[in-house]
C-alpha cells in the first residue's frame, strides 16, 4: 500500500521558544503548516526559516487558526497538534497509520501528564466535565478532548466546521460522531508547555473554553451533512 501524504497543522500564537523543538519532531516527508494567529515574537519568521509552510490568520481564535490550516492543507491526511512543545508531533505516525489502514476515521490523543504543572487542576476539571457531556450527547466514551488528532482531509472538510474559538476541537468530534465515524483514543505523554497557555493557563480562560464547548454540545444532531469519514 502506498503511504498517504500528511500535513500537520500547528496553530501558533507567540511560540518562538517552542517552535524549534516542535518542528524538529515532524516526521520526515510530512509538511508542517504553521498558522500564525497574530504573533509578535517572530514566530512566523522562525517557522519559515525552519522549513515550515506559514499561513497567516488575522482572526484571533484557536478554531480560526486550526481551520485556516485545514483550508491550506493539501495532503490526504491532516493532523493537528499544539505548537507549545507540550505534545510531540512525532507520535502522530501511529495516528496516521490507523487512519491509513482504515482502523479509525478520527484518532485523538488522550493526554497523560508528565511532571508537575503539565496540566493544571482547573483545566483537568473542565476537560472531565466536557468529556461526560460529550458522552451523553454522542455515546462516545472518550476521556479527553485534546488537540492532537488525525483524519482524512476531505472528510474533515465535509464536516463543515463553523466554530472559530475553543469549541473547534469538540465540534469536530461531535459532527464526526453524528456522521458515524469510527473514533479512536490513544494515550500520549503531555509535557509542561513552553510559555503561558492562552486558554487553560487561567480559570477565566478555562471558563471561556468550557462555555464555547457547551455551546457546541447544544447543536442539534445533523447540523452538517456528515456521512463518511471512510473515504
């Protein structure tokens, strides 16, 4: 079987410190798509110098950056990963293999904290609450709504994702579940991030993320015509 092409979308807002570590771990032959979401620390220039494709998204928001990367992707399989050195993109090889072999339509990384400070208590509490709400809404028995994931590009585009804030990762899972996708969860080490989190670094940021995601969970079933992760 011929290997599929892979693009890795890396949403980026002031990640100059982490970028060298992250980009050095992109598997050989894959393309890194760094989506600069308004950095003022030279992140875009560093990413370009290190060989990444740089996309600029002026509208602030995690979902806006992720979706801009998806729209810029050209590969058969698209991966998403945080750009703060908390997750090793080299681990995505196993995710892609599962998608390539049709073992799953969407593979998600379940974060396993490594060391103190990797995952603040308030962030874990918010994630747990959302996971339980997701289970009630979709029946999926997932433990995490983390940002590390892989799926086929055309199928992702067919989800017609609309959230451009913190609800984007959740909306992807909800609409995939509504479309009958096979969703798989894989444990991944979660390291202390470089720099301060823009979302879960504070109680306020976590509250905003939970509010965004709760709005997504309130969507009626079938909000998008999603029938086919298995393309």
